């Protein structure tokens, strides 16, 4: 099992998983949390070489965050889906977008306090 970085046409960097078994190679795309968040923002494609330092100032919903967390569940180090949601929210904070009109760290605090319930699976 080997991991490679590959560029796609839309300008998002993705990870490709290459499994070699009995000299047969199978390739599968493993998207990162940042690329899934940018895809959920529905931004137009850009050229990575021409457009630099893009500010992703959009807004995504909590349902989008839960869907991204379910996609990232196998690669997460968290025991529960709420921990994976917190990982995705941390990535959303570093991307620069808001979740339901609030900063992502406020939503992480409300998940820790128990104000927002995350389904188990």
C-alpha cells in the first residue's frame, strides 16, 4: 500500500492510494478533509499556478460537515463520529470558512459542552 500525491484539473491536491497485489495494481482516490470542504463550498475551479493565496470565505452547513466526517471516518484517529466531526471542523477553521454562520471553533466548543448532538453513525 503506497500513497502518492497527484494533481487534478480543478486545482485540488488529492491523495491516491495504490494497492499492489499479485503484480496487479489498483488505484483509488482518497480525498482529504480540506479538498472535501472546498468541494462543499462549491467554489469555481481555479488554476493553481496563476491564482495564489485564495481565501475560502464561504459558509457550509453542519450536515455537510457530518457527511464529510462519514467519508473521512476510516482515516480518522477518533473513536466516535463526533471526534471526526471535530477534526473536520478544525480543518474548516484552517481553510477559513464558517459553519452555519459561526466560526468552526465555537461549534467545536458546543459539541464538547453537549449543546450539539452528533449521531453515532
